[in-house]
């Protein structure tokens, strides 16, 4: 397939025209759930209870934005909490993912709790397991981390959520004491609350995601067998070199707030189905037609637009819904081979999907 040229400045402007918020959402991924085989390897490397869950926290931004810091100030506490303790691997455990990929193969090092600005270990960018390519997946040297619990999605033996790339260093301010609970402690003092109202962890150069369009940055990994919760305040930089601040509660002035800065949020706590629809766009790549199917649609006023790589609007239309579902075909046979952007306006939100048309 020919590589499609792209003018990134125009593309950034296209995305930015649809949102005043560079921070789209906070994503919590269940990375792994331990079983008895993993827990049997405790020894001197940290107490890892059965059914501990490893969570990864990602900042999901629009293209062109950079993660700068997670912070706590006087009116906005930053809080990460568990009802028990945070797991630390005492072999290579650290407050940041400063171990190598070879060291990550050892024992339960991959499940350690830490703070990050994009890295999953040295020279490896953290990505959602669903965004991993399955290449060079880590094989645990002790025969651990093989549990295939469906609640944790893709098993680590298939896709470990790491991609080779350049990562930024973590810079901390005012949280030395608080971070100690992530550093080789398994004596009951590694929890239950990491909290600051006068500190931060930051990326001095700003961090972007492995995929510059999806732009998801890993900012923390936490393992615990207890109830997990957080309240985050996030600062990101804009393409125009300004910044935006998002707070978990009670925004003032230019501060903004989105629901996913609090976990679990009210929707999760009440076990109500999340309103964001499950979206399927297929086949992709396509020769002619693409099919769009979605469930749990609230609004009847939903639309689509297709743009080329230069941000030119090519076609648009209405997505017809029935019984809270959408299933619709879009004919792309008149378009030349290349990369396109399908913009879906659903329930007041805009979602962008990349679509490739082949001859």
C-alpha cells in the first residue's frame, strides 16, 4: 500500500475545531489479575495476594496536546487509594518504571506499583494491551503471569502493553514521602492512601502517546487486592504552547472538570451501563462499503462526516437509530485509495475513527 502523506498542522486544526477540551478522558485498564501460581512466588519479592488486580491509568488527549503533570494543590487534593495496600516487588520495585525489559521478565516485576509519564519500563512506551502489536511479548522467566482471567481482557502472554520507543523521565515535586509507599515496602505501610495537596509528578518536556493521533499517555500502574479509587488533577499543554488544567472537583476560573477524573465515578458505583456506545466500523481496510454499528444510543440526532488527510470534508449524513441502536452502511467506492477520518457525532460527543480504503 502506498504511504499517504499528511499535513499535521492542518490535521491538528481539524481535531481542535471539534472540542474545547484537549483532555478527552481518563482510561483505567485492568492489566492483570493474579492467581495462586503468581502468589506462590512471593518469597522475599513482595507479598502478592491471590486476586490482586493491576490497574493502568492513561490520559487520553486530542492530537497535538502533551501531558505535563498530575498534581495536588490546596483546593484540589490528588488522591490514589486502596482499602488494603499497594503491591511492590522488592526485587526491582521502584517508584517509577525504571527497570529494563529483561528485568521485567523476572518474578512479578511487571506488576509493581509506580507513577509514570508514558513509560512502562526503560525504552518501552506503555500502551493499552488492545493497542499492542504482540511483537516481542515478554515471557516470564519464572513461569508466572499466565492467568487468562477474562475480567482483565487480553492475556499478558499475548500482548504485554509495551512498545519500543523514546520515553520521558518522571520529575517529582513535594511528594518524596508520599512516593515511598511505592518503593520496596510490603510491611503494611505501603498504603492505603497516596495523597498530596502540595505536590506533583510531571514530564518537563511534555509527553505524548505512542500513536500521536490516539495520544494516550500512561501515567500510573497500581496493583492491589483491595478496593481501588482515585481523584486526579491533570495539566496538559496545548498545540499553541498554552496549558489547560482539569480538576476532579469544584473547578474555578479557567479550570475544567470531566467525570473520569474520579474513579470509580457515580455511574460505575451504581453499576449502571456506561453511556458511551460500543462502536464497530468494519471492514477496515475496505474496498467499497463500511458498516457502522452501535448500541446504547440515547439521542436520535446523530451524524457522520468523512474527511481526507488534509481535513477536507468529503461527505456527511445522518445516522439513523432505532431502539437505541445504529446499523448503517456508508459507500466509499467513489473515493480514491487512501487514509480517511470518520467523525461520528453521538449523544453530543465526537468520536474519530481512522478508515483506509483500498482499490
